[in-house]
C-alpha cells in the first residue's frame, strides 16, 4: 500500500492566561527539517508574566518556522508548522506552556494551543489591552479607544499601538512577525552587540515603566541586628540538624506581616486605570532573586501564616527554583510587597525600584560589627541599613518612616515575637 502523504499541523502561540495577549519569541529550540516528538520543547517565549516553553503537540518533522527570534506577536499567531503522518488524528489534549523565571523550561502551567478566547463583545465600551500595552500607548501618546485591536476578541496588541503611532510597525500587517532588529550596516571593530531579549528585555520594560509611572522616593534607617545575630547563632545547630538554611531574610519575612498589618497602605497597589488604591488582606512577599538571566521575583504566598523555619525553607526553595529556571507560573504571581537583598554584597545603601504596581519595596543591606553609642558608651554592635522605596502617590513620607521604624523595632527585639513554634 502506498503511504499517504504527510499532513501539516500549525502550532499557534497559546493563551498563557492571566491577561497575556502577546509574547516575544526568545529562542527557537528546533530547526526546519528536525524530527520532533510530542511534548518536546519547540520555542522559548517571553510574556509579561514569565518565560515559557511551548512544547510540540504532535510527533513529526518541522515543516516551517514562521516567526523570527525577537518578534513580538499576539496570541493565536501561527508560529511553526509540523508535518505529521496522515490520519494520525488530533492530540488528546491541548499543548501546555511550561513556565519559568528565565528563558529555560521549568514546571508546567496549563495553556491551550488555540487563540485566546474573545474577551470583549462587539460594541463593548471597555478597551481590551494588557497593562504593558496601555503603558506603551501612554508613552507614544496613543488613545486606545481609537485603536482597532488585531488580537482575539479585538484585544489591542503592542503592534497595534505602534502602528497607530505611525512608527516602524505601521508597515507590518496585524499578526505578522516583526524583525528582531535592523541589520547593521557593517561590523564594528572591537564591539559585540547582544540583542535585548527575553527576561532582560522585560526587566528593562518593567523598570522604565515603574520609574515613569510611580512617584518614587526612598527612606533609609539603621537597624541594630545584634539580637537577631545572637538568635541565629544560638539556633544554628538546631537549624543545621533540621536542614534549614537560616538567613537574615527569613527574620525579615517573619517580622514584616505584623508591620504591614499596622500600616496596610504598604501592602497595597495602585490601579492607575481606575484611580483606586487596592488594599490587600493577604500578605504575599516577593523575593527579588538574581539569576543568570536577570532579576526575577518569586512570591512567598501567605507569609503571615509561616513560622521562621518554614519561611527559611520557602525562601531557599524559591531562590533555588529561580536560579534553576524551575519556578511555576503561580509562584511568580500575586505579590503584595517585595524585599530585595544582595546578601553579603548588600552594600551600605541602595534605592530599590518599585515592583510596579506595588507601592513599596524593602532593601536589606550588609550587616556587620560597627561602632555604636549605647547608654553613652561606644560599643561594637551588628548594624545594617534598611532602605524603603515608596510610591509617594499612595504613601506619604511620615507613614513610610513610621512603618520602617515599626519593622526595625521588631527586628531589634526578636524574643518578643519569636517562639518555639517558629523553630519547627
């Protein structure tokens, strides 16, 4: 019997969920002509939320790649075609996108392989666009109400905004791939140009958007960590036996919830579109973590329900998962307040940039013996600075200072709130 010719199966950029309407093609993991198996990673895609790998929904051979690396494309765009055996049937389940903090794969988060479902009925007055697209529109002076969205359900993409602004994207058809960069006229001696892609590109966009949106200022105060240092030293043997990596950050995370309850504005965000302050009851603390690909912020959810050792374990687990690119998508979502530190290289002072739309971020700096005046005597104490960056549109300086001093008071008297239940 003569074999039937292969059929072509088109793979589309899936709906990752959480309002994601577009993604950047960071790196292709296959080439035309490659044989692939079902669930084999095809491409790394960066969204507003995280980096994901799109797996192959079928077994076959790569027939064509339709989108260049570096292109920003809307959900539902055909990105690659696979030649499969005729009559092989449809896959039993839609493709899943695997999420991580950086451009490598990690755990999976379900996502369909079809275009995003329509989010706006015809004639609806609400403009459908992600926060990143709205920020771009503000930057380019484009009124979203006058833009026709090319995405599913009329959702407006970044390409639609650029086209409306009359930029370079105006010559690109809706949904078409945009070249990653204009070719250089000639190589420059002694210079290497590295494309700004993936997580590094998202960091650049988020930092610029944060600084251009929030009215940021930083308040700094000194903290006497001597009691924490002593408590940590006294607990070291028990912690080691229990496999717990007890860091100063664990103490900060344990002390924060009470201070945030006392000053709830610090545990809020600002909805710029609706001009509303969104106060959060849950305490989900972001842990700014350095990885090979850039800074990412996994979330310690419900930190107020965890004891010291449980927080230490979770901080260590999330930091390791971030560095190994194994964070789940939900572990990157929902933060209400962020803490950043560079550990032993914490330095004397820094001014952290807000993790917008959060209104506060705490910087923890190097801790060590320094001269201090105690009861009129100069003595050696373990001191370190804490820097608190705030959105002045929501938090006044006096409130921020009161919050930071309330946190410092807790850190300087840990025995008043730590108990045996924390060491389990």
